[in-house]
């Protein structure tokens, strides 16, 4: 526990956690925007154009590195904070705490862990194909055709069910994360609190819902 | 009232404790919780048994000595009170009451239900003061304070340092306590002189003592007998950021 990284104060680590969380939440909006192009019925014109832009643009490539760093540090800091939290109470209570708290706020490490498992599966299904680490028949001119790859996954009921459940769990994670990030960054004022609360709740419902619509579309509508 | 008490018994700091079950009869619903424990202890002493050790002092909710975790809640089932202000009418006849000490690494058990809260004193020593020159008291209106800030500072200063925030927090975090102590100075002009050093040193000490990290579950605010607001934690975060960056 003596490395310089661990010696950052608890609040410094949390502020980084909040900044990275907000960055990842912005990324989710962009990702959803691209994914929803799958539903356009234009033969993949918009979706593939967006995928091509994301895969080849140099500014996006720089941001890709920032994004990966963001994910890694968000996860790493979260794990460090959680281990410190467990260590802070070596002897547990006999009677479980009955204090009222927002239910899911207590389980961020677990919802976060499940999202991490999803991320690994997601990488294997998409990003690793792009890198050429995983083979796939839908690769032309060195560029994978995700417009064909995605429906092949979503027409599998088990994969779609897993996808939907994981996005519901991500919604739970985001619901607490959004409000907690602003509190950590010191934004707490009667004038803004309601706005943050409702915007956070709306974000945590709409973003996962947007992702969930896609497997439902491929399973039942198309 | 007839009660079953499950009380944490621990001979000393080095011993391993355990829960012991006792029966208690003829308790008035108008007893305070600590009076109930007094009656129990008198019975223990009369039977030549070791009485249960627990912290208490003023018994009117202002000293912050109570530290009982009762049936899964710090200070018991009533809101915005300390254990000494809790009355037995909040329980029912025949109830089983489990009483535990505060559980946190920086709050080691001394004996039975008494914990060592020196950790809070150490945090206060790092910055819970302001610089004032000795001599005659200055004219009060020389330094003007807005009504809003004066009230917010007073609300923060209501913290009695009992440690219920740490006891309630799933992470044993002391952020609500530290934020109250930071806020009561940060909101007043007199507190500005040492503001940056204060927040940095108090947070550093809080971390070194082994308190957990705040994950914004707000159990601390829900259990605080003095209703210290979570907005103080946001203020602490702001003060800390400014002290580090600017």
C-alpha cells in the first residue's frame, strides 16, 4: 500500500473517479448514437460510415487511448477505494445496518463488476475483431462489417437476454453514479440538487433503454 | 416491559469478544435507554457479575459520548437523537435488543460497548482551530458575517463528534464529521487564515487513521443525531480541491 498511486488522498481518488465517470457517461451517449444507426434500415450506410469514422479518424484514435485509460483508471481506483473500505471495518456488525439509504448506492462495486464482465465480452465480440485478434467472416479490406456482425449476435436469444440484463444493471450503476459524481465534485446546492437528481435518473433510464431497444428490434421486429 | 438483551461483551481491547444474551424484566416504557442499561447493571452488580461498560456523560444529547449500535442503527430506532435521548417506548414488550459497539478500524473497542474515539481528537488537532491574538475582545462588527453563512456554520458546529456517521457508513468513513469541522470554519471569515492547510491536514490524518472512503450513500446524514447535512461533504470536497489546485 506504499506506492505513490495509493498514497493519493481519499478525496483526490474520488475526484478522479468522478471526472472519469462523467467522461465515460459522455462516451456512452456517443456510443448509443452510433448503435441506434443500426435501426435505420439503410443497409448500414450510416452505421458503417460512423464505424469507419471512429476507426480511422486520428482525433478519435487519440481519444480511443484516453477512453481506454479512462476505463482502466475508473476500474482501478474503484477497486482500490473498495478494498480500503472493506479494511476500514475489519469486524462486521451482527445486525445488518437498517439505516435508510438509496438501495443501489451500496452495491456500486458489484454492479460495476458485472459491467466489467460485460465489457470483456463486448471487446471479444467487437473490438478484438477490429484488432484482428479474433477471426470473423465479415471482414473486408481489413475492416470488419459490424452492421452484419451485430445482428448475428442479437438474433441469439441468450446473448440478447444477457445484453438486456447487463444494461439494466448498468442503469442501476449510472443512477447512483451520476448524482454521486456531482456530490464528489462539490456540486450540492438546493438550487441544482433536484435538477441533478432528475437528470441523473432520466439519463440512467434512457441510455440503457436506448441500448436495450437494439436486441429487441433484432429479436422481435426485424 | 420484558426484554431480551444481546450485548457484546469484551473483557479488554486485546480479548476476543462475544454476544451474551440476558433477560430483563419490569422496565418502564418511560425509561431512557441508558437508564434501562443502568437498571440492568445494578442487577448485574447485585449478582456479583461484571456490569456492562458503555460510554455516557451528559445524558441530554449534547456531549457526544453515547456510542451504541442498537438493532442495526447507531443510537437506535429513533431519528435525530443520541442513545441517551432514546426511550424504551420506542420498543415493544418482549423485544430482543441487540447492542453492539461502533465498528470501525480507527475506533477499537476498549471494553464491552466502549470504543476509543481518540481518532476524532487527532483529526481535530490537525486543524480544528483558528488563529486569534490574545488581548481584549475586538468589536464584533469589525468582521461582518452574513446571516446565511452564520447559520450554516452554526448548523455544522452542532456536530458533537459522537461517531454515529462512521458507525452507520458501510465504509466506516468519517467524511461527515470532518466536513462539519471544516465547514464551521470555512463559512466564516475567521476560518480563512488556515483554510487551505486545515483541509489538507485534516483529510490526510483522516486517511492515515484508516477511515473508509465516502461512496455517497448518505447513511451518515440519515443517522446523525444533529442532522448534519451531506452538503457539508460537498463543501469539504470543494475546499479540498481549491486547496490542492489553487
